C-alpha cells in the first residue's frame, strides 16, 4: 500500500497545493493527515497564503482516501466544513500487516507512547520537526510540517513497501 502522510497544514493554501502535487504524482491509496489542518493557532504567525477555505476545497477532493485525526488546533467548526472525519484523537490502520497508530502528538508522543505491540508504527505531527526513530521497538515517524516547519523545510512523508521517504515540498515540482 502507498500512503502520503502529512501534518500541520495550518490553513496554508500555498503549501497545501505543494502537498497536492505530491499526492498527484505519488497516487497513494490513502492520504493520512495528522491534524492541525485549517487554523494556524495562536502561537504561530500566519502561514504563507493563509486561506483555510481553499485548503478545505483541496482536501475535500480527496475525501474518499483521507484518514485524519484531530490536532490541538482543530475545533468543532472544522468538522462542520470538512467532508471527512477529523475529530478523533487517534486512528489505527493495518498497513502491509503492520499496525499504524495515527495521532497528532500533543497527547501521545514518541516520549509517551500508547500501548502498541513491538513492530508497530507510531505516526505523529505537532512538533513541526521531522523524525524517524525506533523507540521501545516501535517506529516513530513525524512528517514534519507542511506549512510552518521548525526544522527549516516544509515536508511530508511517502510510505511504500515498508519504506518511509521524506519529501520536501519546496522540491515538489521537481520530484
């Protein structure tokens, strides 16, 4: 199964378009969104081309393949305007025989993992910093931030055949 995994769009139409370029090129079966989709949050500056209504339109085109979880910036009004569920604190999928646990990362985190079997994958965002590490036998992957990175590069992750690959959105056209 092929997945595109992204977090922390924060209402940036500019970087959501970059993410959609990756989705168009990669043609994943699922688009996993790890929260903070529309609102930029009170601690963040406005991201480039802050336009949540445009983000809603772009994401809604992929509603049938989106699995999304609630971030710390999601509100009930977000669920009212999105055409896919985004209010669950976590989701679990079995991908290629492996449990994938999706969460935003503001409750459970690589430092405070939920009860998962060894060999599982823990996907989280929230920190806006890319990560791919083993913790207690669980692979912890953070795709970084689509729109407000704290590690210098806008990014998402592509999963295919057991491999995780970071995609920098600045280079999305030249992939």
